[in-house]
C-alpha cells in the first residue's frame, strides 16, 4: 500500500501507464513512412515551443510527445493543461517545401483535424467532429464537447503542428463544463499507444496525399473530407473579430484556402481566415 504522503512517480496511477517508446518507434519509424524520429519526454512546457526552438536542425517527420505539458498552448496563446499521462500531447514537424505553395500551408491545421478524426474513428471507435478551425468535438450524453485542439505554427523552413487530446480525463478533472475526454465519450479503447499510432498513421496518409496534389485541398480529397466532418457548417454562428467587430451568418462552406464562408442576413458571403477569428460561437450556444 502506498503511503498517503508518498511522492508521485511514473507508476503512481496504474490506470495511466507511461508510453512504451521502443514499441512506438518500431511501429512508426519505418522505411518509406513520413515519421523519421520519435521522442517522449516526461514533462515539458509545450511540445510546440520545443520543436519550434530546434526547427533549424530538425528533419521532416520529427515527432515529440510529452507525458505532461505544463504550459500547453492553443490558438491566441490560450492555455491547455491536463494531468500527466491523461491524454496525448504531441507535435510534429512538417516541411511542405517547394511541392506546396506557401499560401496553401494554412490547410495544415485542418488536415491535422481530419487526420485525427479519421484516426480516432478506427482506433477509439469515437465519432469526432471538427469545429472550424482547430477544435475536436465528441458527444457526451448528447452534448457536444471539446476533447482536443490543434495548433500550427511556422518555424524554420516548415510548420510545427501540435495536437492535444484528452483521453482518460475523469469528469472531476475537466478544466471546464464544455470539455470532454475520449473515455467520457465512450471510447472502445483508451490505450494511448494505439491511439497515437492511429493518429500518426492517418496524418501520414493525409499529408502525403495533400502534398502530392500540390496542396490542392479539393484534388487531394481533403476539402471534401473536412466539410463532411465539420460541425460548424450549416449552423448560424457569430464570429468575433479584432476591433470589437463581429459577423453573424450561416456557415455555408470551407473554401479552397481553408477559410470559413459565412452567409449573412443581407446576402453577403464573407470569408474568414483562422487568423481573423478571436471567438466563434453558435448563436444558439450549441457550438462552444
């Protein structure tokens, strides 16, 4: 029996075992695969920050996973924290290079969303919806809640894409009433190694297809896949923009540049890029 005043260690919560790094490397670092290296650290501030700081020396396909993030970040520097080994917190380094025009690189966070959703459907048996531009939603008792998020940042000659996903958070551990975890959504598997392999293999597939198409989201099938899984489309939303400006309209499409198209009451179709948005909310509060 563990004394009540014992210090926590990597085995202190047997429901949340550490990742098996050799097994992950054997399964993912294969000839012809996108992934070239994979490291797991016990704790760090932010895997995105760590990779961005080393971007000049990184090979494409570098993967960094943290068992715990103490200063994880979402869009607009919003914080993302969770108990150690309760989720997947990782970043990858991608270099589209000359194959993809820079103006199409904005599709990478949307691509990561599609890859994560399709990977989780197979590995966890969970239907994951996408809230434009970067949130991962699951259903908990009929309510749509956020279980993960994506952050893409230019670094060096490429892009660092970070994914944070709540896996085994219990109800009492959730940071907000609108948050969720795969466990609470009824996942058939919460084995983090299985989930990480599934997401990274899916990301490999979608990235290779997109890059082969020159970053053309329509030709690669990415645009259609994103639209099919996007919970934002078809809803009336309010977009809060810089300068205390807001736009209300029905989200009718995601265009070829990854922008959300809102159809306003006066008949104007207004495209919004992820960089424009401070908040995006459903006018009926169903999309948080």
